[in-house]
């Protein structure tokens, strides 16, 4: 594996980031924040345009004549059942973020919007903003990369690499060779840094749950390191077994816990209030989502501009950071499905689940603010990591639900790292669909080191800016491979 120059360069680059972060965490966080902020101010419009174009590409493909093309040979059948396929792609794509931001994000937006509008309008717009961040645009980014890789690798026989479409369409010599190599390098870097951030978010979430369960005060870095060590042990194990056995079991378990948790909150909380919020939130989202993608808040004040950069642009770049590994992983498990089936499954199903999820946890948070005197906004201001657990403490059987949330968060991080290490190993072995255990374990350790850097930052804002820094070059790469995809599709013939 170490004869691969792209791999050596990526190891050097990600290792350098890890070393810098361990030696000077504040310096890395400050550098990433400055670079990302400058990029957002000058190219924020281009990032939003990219996300919109990818969404329109998915919509067009799903309902065009190309939708019936199979990702593979015409007689290939799916390797995984539809249920396992959906849970694996969802656990890899969002996972712990749903648990972390379930109540915290809508409430954060609410307090940001409140000075500009009434309480009901602030709540409605906060829920819409959250759904927008986690909905169709996010999954269209994942689906586009996954579809392109699956199409070229399973139907055209290219290596399972980001560079595959570029070299297939434009040739393997000259500029396509160098651009393809750069694309693979940036994909590996974005994956490694993005998943390192996921590990940190998972540790923050699990730690907040443990503190809530046992009433700990100021646990400090010691508890973080214990949780991190357990995570490291937990995800290295599944890397030694077959992908289907390890990921399907973990993903199904995590999603089952999350689904049961959501159902419990609906039934134990103010059911009519929650269901009404879900209905209203879904209608509001689907009626405005396409036009909202083109909004850049150009004429608003500095507070609105900072919010837009810190949340909307950061999320779009965040999904782009994860798209190489989530996309390639989804491609790996989607052989034999049609383009239409792939897009409807990858884009629509997780979006609907996210709307339900944030409708449940967001509305119960708003219920605490608007209908009771629970001091939930103070928790959002002082310790956003604990927001979900504070909400659960207000409901019956809180010990059980908090414990279940901790377990689900733990498993979601494990599934993310397992799938990322698998994809990185594929890249390391020239696109091999079944990389060696040794290679997967090496990448598992490297991802752990990057996660450690993010944990040392002890700040969700620092984690988000470092992830965005690793993903910025991929904004341009994803558009290039999309052009390759459309050019190749036009050559398809139909009986």
C-alpha cells in the first residue's frame, strides 16, 4: 500500500494536520477559521450554486429516461436488502449529528432569529433552517458523488476512485492524470479530516450523556480520553470482518435505537404539539426549499451574514467534505440498483426521516420555551453538547432514554469511522472493492489521531471550521466529475 504516491502524499498531509493540531490546537483552529471565513465571503454564492445544481441534477436524472439504467450490468441484482441498504447509507451519512443537533440546532436558530421577529415566526423559521441544512441539498451532494462513482465503477469498469470518471472521459495522460491524482488526494484529505470531526462530535455527545446520567461535575479531558479509547477499540474490531456483517449489524442497531427514541418522545411528550409541528415543518420546507437554495442573505446585516456563514455555508461544505467517503461507500453498497431507485432511496428517504427527527426534537424544545418555564435556552447558550439530554430529562424514564442515546451516538460514530476507513482503504489499494484488513486498520488508527486533534480543540465551532478547511477544494472537483457523468450518460443507448 505504501507504493502508492497519492497515499503517501495524503498520509503526509493528514499527518501534518494531526501533528499541527496536537502541538498547537488553537493555532490550527484560528488558521482554519480565517481561511474558511475568507473563502465564504468571496465564494459563498458559488458553494450554494453548486449544492443547487447537484440537487437539480438528481431530480432530472430520477425522472428522465436515464433513471432505468442499472448501476452495473443489466442483470446485476442488489447485494443488500433495501432495509439494510437504507440504514447503512443513513448511518454513514448523518449518524451522530442527528443526536447532537436534534434539539440544539433549532433552538440556536430560534434565539438568533428572535430579535428580528415574533416568537412563533422565529420558531417556524428556525425549524425550516434546520430542515434545509439536513434535507434535500445535503443528500443530493452525497447522492451525486455516490451515483457517479457507482456508474463508472460498476458499469464502465473504472477503479472505485474519484479520479476514475475524469480519466475515463478525458484520458489517462496529460492534464487528466494530474487533475485525477489531485482529486484523489483532496478526497482522501477531506474524508480523513471530516471523519476526525465526526469522532470529536461523537465524543462530545457521549460525554454529555455520561455527565447527565451520573451527575458528574467538570469531568474534564480525562472522561473524553476514556470515551475516545473505547471508541477506538470498538471501531477497530468491525474493520477486521466482512463489510456486510459488521456495518449492517451496527447500522441496523443504531437506527433502531434512534427510531425508538423518536417514537418515545412523540408518545411521552405533547403528542399533538409535536405532530402539528412536523406537519407544518414539512409543508413549509417543501414549499420553499428550491428557492431557499439560492438565498445568500446579501442585503442583511453582519449578524445575519455571520449566521449564514457559520451554519448554512458550513453545512454545505461539511456535506461536501463527507461526500467522497459517503458517496463512495454508498456506491459500494448500491451495485445492481437503478439510477432512479438509487436517487429516490438516497435523497428522499433520509430527507423525510430528518424532517420527522428535527420536527420531534425541535418542537419539543420549542414547547419548553414557548409553553413552559424550562430554562432550555440557557443550556443552549452555556453547554450546547447537553441540549438533547436536557430535553430527555424533562420526560419519563430519562435514565433509559439518555442511556439509549449514548449507545446510539457511540454506534453511529463507529459506523462512520468503519465506513470511512473502508473507503480510504479502497483508495489506498487503487479502488479495490475488498481492501485488506491491514490497510483498514492503518486508516482506522489515522482517523483516530485526527479525531484526537478535534477533541483537544474542545469546541464544536473549531471542529466545523477545520472540517470546512479540508473540504473547500472538493467544491470544484465534484462539479468536474458531474460534467464527466453527464457526458458519458449521453452515450447510453436504449432498447
